[in-house]
């Protein structure tokens, strides 16, 4: 009896998470949930200095950049700072052979030189409000998932239409805790955002794929933009008459640097996490889905690399694609290893044991939650084959450019069949632009070989029902190689001008030509097979899982009352906090928490694609010309801390105990990428570039003193 009690107690201690560093917290709840702990950990300001709707606070300096990254205001003239990889698309769009801003960097030495970026926007959060009771009105457990969603959508529409806001503001309502709560955000979105500065990629993406997700790191991953507003400081479409935005708040910058144990916060827009899954769900990710996706991407990357090392033009064409495929490929490998090493599944199982003990001891809980875990397991098990087929489809089909080309021509056919001719012309111009973009980054021979490799997997790894019948039939008396050769040789889709010229044909003729193309037919058959044999079953099962998971999250919040809960990331504004510290990736290995420019020179490989260093940077290093940004003859570059971050937190400010800007978040360490599923404070670290390195590059390397002069720097 006693032994049992002790085991239960031990289990409880281990499984009720108490790590202070874990969590992506809602800024308006910091005062209630976190302030005390944050102060204990070293914070010197108040929660109301971070989020306040009655006066300016730190949150007024934080923006979502384009919905995929974070940026922060660092001057009273609307200057914002984000990562190089967040601004990369804009940098790439302005680059040409004559103005290669990727290679040489870009600096606006006055505001007239700043470059506009159609489509890029930043959103400020004005206020956040709990609207759960209005949105979940008339919701009960008897509703089907579909009825429930319809009611919620109606409630959202009603609240949105009656909500008081200014004309230049938007209202967004989002589910939290898997749909157990809803929050409303008033936002202001500025659409005139101009490029101000970016270092050369040899600084902004130093170390490229080899160093990606890795510590020790030496990347100056930053770029700068400026927000422009109309004469009333309100959002406006691009206009040469717009003026630099005057922020409610700009961050102060501290040159003091960080030491081990110092308190830090990261304030931004994390994209997606899954912290409340069952052990069974994690097991599937670790054993089935991650490995499948890793294997497919391994094939793709290997093939692309083979072409890229031989041919400079292909290297340029495929660089961005390669980097993005590689990014998740590497992350998933770290995730699988991290889940293994941190014993994530056993930890969840232990937690489930306690969950069940508590649930069974309480008749009401037993009634509502007693069967949740086995039901979840059954639902996941039922969905296993479909979820895997979905991963195969999503990982394979969009990687074959001829399928993307076929999909775009299918859009053109669909456009042509719509009534409004004028609008069709407009939308077909978009389709043609899309085709042009695809062809710019396309090599027919590489694509053909990718087709052979990936279609072999598509056919051989999946059960017959998920495979396109047209393809299976063709393979009865053809090898996949012969089939690929025939189709790529005969297809009209392999050359941009073919399609462009066909656009002058009548709609009917265009349709006849395209639909008689075998590659086009194959694309149609593959997507039809997916939407008939996989998607409906997957969606049905996933609905069931969502419903059960929503109950499971609710149950966990009731049953583990002693635990503080934070909602999973969903691209809304969050604050995470933790202390600066190194970590031990493996037995006998210990990582320090800071890197310096000496490490850049250690990694330096002249002429290398990843590790070359600009001569000017070498000169500054050798002269130790670090200005006010160096310490004791060394220039700090990056540092790590135990802040709980994820994709979307790129570009987020790293703040010190006083809320001053000390760094810029841009990555996590490889061993800790499982933090999206199972945060573990012993090994999960976020990587930040030291603000002193950023300023050193702007000031000493680029000589953009005009930008330094705008900032408020605390020495
Ligand atoms: N791993 C970081 C993130 O998830 C940085 C990616 C950009 N850098 C790169 N070498 N691909 O976005
Ligand atoms: N590089 C990531 C991003 O673009 C941040 C790294 C992470 O996933 O934590 O948001």
C-alpha cells in the first residue's frame, strides 16, 4: 500500500509539469498567471508594462509580419527589425544580376532609397478579449461536429458585426485550447512596408543548411523594414505620399548583453504546437508520420543536390526550394530523436495513469472522461492509413513541378468556364504569372528524375486503393522510367511558351489540347483518387479526433488543477520567458550559451557556398573594430536561452528583465525541436542573434549611421 502510494506520488511529481520556462502565454493573462513567477525568475518590470490597453506597453512594439513571422518597432519613425529569412522573399524580389541584394546586401542610406513590397503587411494587436461565453452560446454536447461549427460560425459573425471598432481596424476571433475558449483580437494592419536594410546572405544566412537548427551558431539573421502610414498615422495602401509610421511604442535597445541565468522574454507570434496530445498520438508521429516524411524528403534533397552541385544555374533555381524542404526535414529528425531521448511517450503514459486514477475517483469525471483515452486511441488507429496517405500526397505531389503546372492549367480551364469574362482575363493573368514563377525555378530533367523517384514511392509504399488507377494500369506493361520518358517527351506542359501561346486559342481549343495531354490526365487522376479514396475518410476521422481532443484538453484542465495551462500556439501574440543558459546535448558534451566572431573565422571557408565570409567583415574582425558593440576585444554574435518558441517566432524580439531589446530570435537547437510536442527545459533552447552583432553590422559593416541614429540605445 505504502509502496503504491510512493510510486503514485513519484509519478505525480514527474508528470505534472512544473518547469518555469515552458509555455507560450497570452499577454493579457500574464498578470494573473505569470507575473509572480516571472519576477522570481528575474523580471524587473510589471506585467502591465508588457500588455496594457489603457496606455502604451511593450505589445505596441510587436507586429506579425505577413502572418508568418514576427517583427518589432525599433524607432519612432516606424523602423522594424525581423530576420533575414523572414525578409528573404522581399530581398529576393528586388534582386537581379545588376542589383544582387541577396549576395551583396541592401541598405537605404535615406528614406527615398527604401523599396516597396506589394503584398507584405504588418499587424499590430490593439486589444485581446475573452469572448468564449458569446461564441460558445447554445453549444452543447448533443450537437454534431458540423452543427456545432455552424452555430459557432454564426455566433462569430454576430459578434463581429456588432463589435465597436474604428474603420481602420479589424476584428479577428480565434479558437484556443482546441475550441474550448475563444478570444477576440482588434488589429491594425499596415500594408505599406518598405525594405530598409539586409546584410549579404553570407552574414544573414551564414552557415546555411549545415548550421540550420544547430548550436553553436554564428548567423546574423536580420533584416529591416519601415512601416508607412497615411497622414493620420492610419493604415493605407502604398502611396508615395505616405509618411513613416509613428508608433505607440518603440523598443529601447540595450548593449549590456546577457549572462548565464539572466531573465529573457520572447514576444511574438508562434505558429503551431501540440502540447496536449495523448501518448498514442505522439507514438504515431514519432514512429510513422515523421519517418515517412523524412524518407521522402531525403530522396528529394539527395536528387536536387546531385543536380545543384553540377550546375550553377540549377543551384540558383532550386536554392529556395531546397532550403525550405531541408528546413522541416532536419527539424523532424531532431524531433524524433528528441522525443526518444526525452522519453516523451513514457512521460505522457505516466501522466495518463494519474489522469485515469483521478478521473475514476470522481463519478462525474468518470462518466464524461472515463473512456476518452481508449476512444482517442481507436480514432487515431482508424485514421492511421489515411493520415499516412495524406502525408504521401502532400509530400510528393506538389514537389513534382509538372503537377503544379498541370494544376495551374486546370485552374485556367475552370476560369474559362466561368461567366464573367473580364474577371477571367484578370484571374488568368494571375495563373500565367504563377506559371512563370514555376518555370523560373524549374529544370525539366531534374523534374523528370524526381517524378521517377517519387512516383515509385507513391506506387510502392502505399496500398493499392490510394494509388491512381491510371498509373497502376500504365505500369502493367511499362517501367516507371519508360513511362516518365514518354510522358515528359510528349507533354505540352514542359515549356512555358507552349502554354502561353495556347492562351490565345479559344477556351474550347485550350481545354481540348490540355486535357488530351497524358501528364495532365495523370495529374487529374491522382488528385481525383486522393479526393475520393483518402480525403473523405481522413476528414471524417479527423473530425472525430478533434472532438475527442477538445474534450481531452478540457478534461486535463479540470483534472490537473495544480498545473498552469497555456493554449497551443495558433499564430496569435504570445510571451514566453526563460533564463539564458547552455545545455548538454549528449553525454560528456556541454554547450556554452554565447558565440563570438572568433567562431565565424573558425568556420570560414573561402569561396564556400555556406561558410564564405565577406572581406570587409574579416577586415573589421582583424582590426578588432567593433565600436561600442564589442566586449573585451570580442564581438558577441549569438546566444541561447530556455524560451519556449516555435516557427513564427522568427524575428521576435528577445527582451531583458527591463523589457529592453537584447537580441532577435531566429531558431531552436536541433536536440530540442520536439518542444512543439513535449517541451523539456533541460534540452530545449531558442537561438537569438545578439543585438550588438546586428548593430555592429548596420554601423560598422554597412555604415548605415542614419539607421543607428533613429534608435534609442542604452549603453
Ligand atoms: N530553422 C529556422 C526556421 O525554422 C531557420 C530557417 C531559415 N534558414 C535556413 N538555412 N533554411 O525557420
Ligand atoms: N526559424 C523559425 C521561424 O521561421 C523559428 C525557429 C523555430 O521553429 O523555433 O519561425
